C-alpha cells in the first residue's frame, strides 16, 4: 500500500521538475484556514457548560476547598516576584547588621518603607525564606529577629 503524505512529491521528469520549481518560487505558500468550524465551537461550549457544574456537584466540600487553596497558593506564588524582593532584601540586611531584635517601626524607618503595617503574606514568606522569628517582649511589643 502506498504511503500517503500531505506534501507534494517532487516530479522525476526534468521538465515537470522545472515547472514545479518555478511554481514554488513564484507562488505564495497556502495558509491554512484560520476560521474555526462553528459546529465544533458549539459542541465545545456545550460540553464546557455541562462539565464544570457536573464536576462541582461530584466534589465534596473538602475537595473544593483543597482545589481553591491550591489555586490561591499558585496565584500568590506568581505575585511573589519583584515587589516581595524589594521588601525582603532590606529587612534581611537590617536584621543581619543590627544583630538585635527590632520592632516593625524601627525596621520600616531604617528601610524607608511607607506602609504602616507589613503584608502578612510576605511576613510568612520571610519566616520561610530568611528564617525570620517574630516574638513578643515583656512589654508586649512584637520584635523581629533572624533565627
């Protein structure tokens, strides 16, 4: 059985080959159709409208919560980027340099941060990334230090 190919075979005859080469050089390549089949689009939408709610009905509340938490974690990880780095680097530098526990007010003054309170999510990341430890003093102040 002959092999089938979507590519045109080059002719073996010299005259046909010359014609083939001229055609290839002078004509623009055919572009595939960019329009989608409307029937296929309709079927895809129909399946999507049915599939999402059907899946949601099959999941337990615990499974839905786990999926939502995973999605939220992924979004936060994507946002971690540059702003977090601008927050982390000065804090790490200040805490390494002073070698004593500091309050947020002292850190923000030395780092030149304008925010009144730190971003809670970023503080949690600092606890993991630079081993930040936050603890209460006898006076009731929260101080930050490196572990």
